[in-house]
C-alpha cells in the first residue's frame, strides 16, 4: 500500500476524531434542507431536494467504486484524503466532503432560472451551468491535490491531460448530469425510482465489499 493509503486507513471511521465544528456544519446542512422542504410544500416542486440527493448519491457511488479500486489493487484508491479531518468515512471521503456534496446539488439547482429553458452559448442553460460547475469543481480539486490534501495515485486520475478529462467527466459532470436527469423525469414516481437506483447500486456494492472483508 502507498503511504497515503496507510495514512488514510489510520483512524478510519474512528469517532474519537470528531471535532466540535461538525455541529455547526451539520446545522447549516439541516437549515438548507428544511428551507427547501418548506419551499417544496408551498410550490409542490421538490426538484431542488431531488437535485441535492442525486448529486450526493452519485458521489456516494464514486466513493464506493474508488474504495473498490483499493480493495482490488491492494495498493491505493484513485484518490485518498489522508490529511486532518473531523471524521474519515472512507479512504477518500471525509465528513467535510460529505457536507459539501449534500448541498452542492441544491446550489446547482438554485443557479438555474425558474423556467430552465434559456440557452447559454447555444446550449440549454442546465447543461451550460453544469459544465461551468464541473470546471470550477475540478479546478478546486486540482488546488487540493497541489496542497497534498487530496492524493491522486494513478496517471489516469491525475493532473495530466487524460487524467483531467476523466476527472471532469466521471468526477463531476456525472453528478450534474445525474441531477438534470432526475429533475427532468416527468413524474414523481420516475424521479424516486431513479434516486432509488442511484443509491441502491453503491449500497449493494458496499454490502458485497463488507462480505468480502474489504476495508476502505
């Protein structure tokens, strides 16, 4: 195993690592979701919440297959977060990242115009804004990687031309495309089924990994 992997496994899911700042961050997430729930009750439009849950669910999926990379290779996941954290949930996923992804989809949704039918640069605004958010998020990831807070081990997931494209598409564009797919379903049933699949796949993958004795 790489040194970063060994460091990331140290204290994995250890509750003694918890820090007090988790509480106000959790309160902020609760506040944002309750505000969106109140809006949805009035407007009957639950898409902001669905976008938030879609992005978080797809991040959950990414963190799961990332853990599988470590499990299968025995060397390293594609990314690890070995630095200081209030709680490391997997080798590449900590509580601070979780809080961010819980609200990222809501931020994305609220950046859209009410009718969501405008065009920007010739594209429907949903896709243009999704591309913009993707580029911004990957830029931030590159800064975190440069600061050695986010470790990238493999050439195909790194600050190379091929690696950056993979991070752009799988690392972030997938999240916003998934949110768009969910909110553009015609019925509530279709939206809920789609969310069920998004969460069901990583849940099953984690159950399989747990049965197989994987630690990530």
